[in-house]
C-alpha cells in the first residue's frame, strides 16, 4: 500500500512564495513519476507540475516560470516551489506518484493566496 503525505500549505500573501513537500511510503518504485495537481472550488483537478525519475520536469502553462519541482535523492520525496503566488493559485494541492494507469494520491494540502 502506498501512502503520500503532503506538507507546506497555508495562507500566503499575493506575490509570496511557498514550498510544498510530499513524502511517499510503502511499495513504490523509483521509476514512478511524481508531481502535483490542484483543485480550486468549482473547478476540475489540474496538473501543476510533474517530474520523472530521471528528473525531467513538466509544468502547466499557468505556473511556468514561477514553479520548480524536484525530487529527493531517495526518489520518494517531491517538492514544489512556487513563487509570485496569485489569488488564482488558491486551491487544494494534491501530491501523486505513479506511471501509466497506476496513480496514488495524497490527501491534499490547502494553499490560500490572499491579502
């Protein structure tokens, strides 16, 4: 069984930054992708960023230039650094790991961007 635990969410002022962390445990494979989705109220869940086991990152257009994604050396950690946050970045952020049709999700962490 795979468990994913996110941390680092909270309230941030517009223009601020935050770093989300996710720790995966259980039977995971180092070749799995890891990444982050987000879901704002009344909207569909959308991909924010992903990273392959080889370190190749992929970003949504809405966060390109403002986000970086990285994995820990043990491949079971993933980090999302987001800068220049705006109110439209407010959402629940979900960590995931998987490949192909196999996905595992965390419980989510709330990020609220507001003054």
